[in-house]
């Protein structure tokens, strides 16, 4: 049974691009989140875990902030980077 599961997982992952695999592998990892409004940085921090896209039809993201443990929702021109600053 374990062998069959491993073969299925390998087959599924072999169809992924490197970006899709990295996104899957980042599950649970913290991320650097930086957002701008025009030329002004309106948020710059780290999440405690994965950053999630807001509901369908809405722009923005939500996550728990490492600095204060609060749930944050951000909107704007944001860059979410996994693996930075490790």
C-alpha cells in the first residue's frame, strides 16, 4: 500500500512545474510579505505560516504576523516570498 501511494505521489509531482512544486513544498513555511501603495510601503513583515489568498473576487492576502501573533489581512501591490531570510 505504501509503495502504491509513493508511486502515485511521484506521478502527481512529476507533472508539476518547479514553481508549482515549490508552492506545494512551502506549505506551513513562513513568508516575507511586503505591500505598497503607490511608492509607500504599507506593510513589511513575516508570517508564521503559509499566506493565503483572500476570498474569491477579493484582492489581498491573510496570515498570522510573526511580530505580534495577530491575524493580518493586507491588500495592495504585495510580494510574498517564501524561503527568504532563512
